C-alpha cells in the first residue's frame, strides 16, 4: 500500500531533483523510494565498518552471560 509523504526541501534542490527525474525517466517519488530502499539495504554494519577499538572488543565477553547473571551482578554491586 502506498501512502503520501511530504518533504520540505529547498526550492533549488526540488528543481534539481525534478530535472534529474526527467532525465532518468522516473518520478521524483520513485527516485526517493529507490534511494530509501538503498539506504535500508546498505544499513547493514559489518565488522570492517567498525573503528579498530570497537572491533577489538567483539567477542570479549563470555557467551554464557545472560540477563539473570547481569541482574545478580548489579544487585551485589548496588544493594
């Protein structure tokens, strides 16, 4: 189901988008939809996208830690 979306943009940018859409033979709506789809697809973060310090922390915690373990830790620490 398609629904309407209103965007507020600078007039010059709108005119450029319309010219680009005409050259591509698409509507501005189709170009925006394609761009949003591309953003969603490319939003997958891989390890190589992470800063080195963050990457070095991957897997540092034991996988056997669960929510209950963390709750007990907090109770010991603060109660």
